[in-house]
């Protein structure tokens, strides 16, 4: 069967990555979490002291971009590819609220986007990928055969993210997670370069009151429909 490209975009904490992982497994496709790439660049900038809560040396980061090497390595135990920054597995280290607070500033920089988008396009060259992010259907793969755009209310998204962080043992409050969700929405949708916007040909799913299993079944059916038309 001919392979297709599946783009899953949408707001933070709408369950994009869970859905994308399941879909990739179902179809035997490669899953790429592009948010992890922006997070890994943020983690690098934090480690180098280029960004803090009240300071950002943009030019310093741009100058250091060629020192950043990102790779995905499949972890058979977890069933998906984990992100490595300069040969170090940072899959867990990038999932903190601290990284979430800074990542949207990093993702606004055109130089950062250019580097990551090029790498993402390389990953998808032979199709057979499910990629999730903010600009996959609009910028990275405007010709993707299937585009999904996911939304849910900010309260529900914050509650999901809060539960996830607490389950990982992180000391956070619901209010700070909610503030972060709203602030990231604001920056991600209003930035100049590749803002988060639904592609004209994307299919929108609001999962505020739909459980994950039902949504997975609906979207899988859609993917098979598109595949059968190829
Ligand atoms: O999917 P995530 O929440 O892990 O993404 C983290 C941030 O990275 C998000 O707030 C905006 C940015 N991002 C982006 O600008 N473009 C993408 N394709 C993916 C993520």
C-alpha cells in the first residue's frame, strides 16, 4: 500500500502525541514529536545560560545553533522514538514546567524554526510518518494527505497536563499549569513566523468531551479512508 504523510497540529495538551503515537503504531509508520525538538533546543539554551525567566540572549542562541544535534532513537520498551540532544537522551528532562515556560520564546525565532523544519522535512521525505506539532500541515508538509487539527478547552487541557506532571512527581499547582497553557496559546498563535493556525484542509477535532479511545478509532478510520483512495 502507498504510504502517506499524516500531520497532527493543535493547541498544547490536546493529546496530539498520544494520538500520533497510537496512529503510527497502527499503521507501522514513524512517529515524530516536533514539540520535543523545540523543547530540546530550549533545554540546550537553559544549560548554556542563554535563557532564564527574565533573560534571553537570542543572538547567542542563533550563534550556537550548529552545536545542536538532535536525533530520535527508537525505544522498544516504550514503543516510540525518544529525543537525543548531542547524543544524550533528554526525553524526560524536556518535560518540565520550566522548559514549557520558555519554549514558546525559543520557538518564535526564525533561525531555530528554519533549522528544525529542514530536519523535519528530511524525516518525512519517504512518507510513512505521523508528525505532530503546530505548523506541520501549514509549513512542514503542506501537501500531507491527512491533516488533523486538535483543540479542547484550556481548562481541560490544563487539568490533563497538571495530572501528567503530578504523576511524574513534579511539584506544580493547577493554576500555574493553566497560566502556562494560556500563555503558550497566546505566543504560539500570534508569533510572526509560522503561527499556530488550522490549515484550510485540516479536519478539526475538539476532544473536550470525547475519550481518547473513541477519538483514536475515528481518526484511524479516517486514515484508512485516505489510504484506500491512494
Ligand atoms: O507539543 P509541545 O507542547 O511539546 O510543544 C512545545 C512548544 O514548541 C509549543 O508551545 C510551541 C513549540 N512548537 C512549535 O512552535 N512548532 C511545532 N511544530 C511544535 C512545537
